[in-house]
C-alpha cells in the first residue's frame, strides 16, 4: 500500500509514464524523485533485455549495411568495408 496521498503535493508527474507522483513517506528522498519506483524498475529491465525488447516494444528496425532489414534482404550482394 502506498504511504502517501495525491492531495496537496507539489511533486509533479512521473518522467516515464506521466502520472502524478505520490510522496513516499518511508524514505527521506521522496521530494527529489522524478520517477515512480515501478516505472524505473521497468526501464532497468528493458535496458538489460534491450536486444530483444527494442524491436517489439520501441519500434526499432533492424538494419543491415545501413538499410532496413526487409529492403536489405531484397539485395543479393553486400559490400562490407572495414576501416
């Protein structure tokens, strides 16, 4: 159960989900927080699994030789240069 209430607080909104922040009275640093604890934990989980989450959750497109994957697979030859 959360320890604070939404009424009369000037904490603003979560930087991740945009919902109003609620004070965490059990910890002394609650006035400085910018994110919900649960939102922050989700971001950390996404970072640790970014190679699998990036293409499904965040809409990134795989690129091969600088081209999007579907377009690159249509080409039969690739030129790879090492510097």
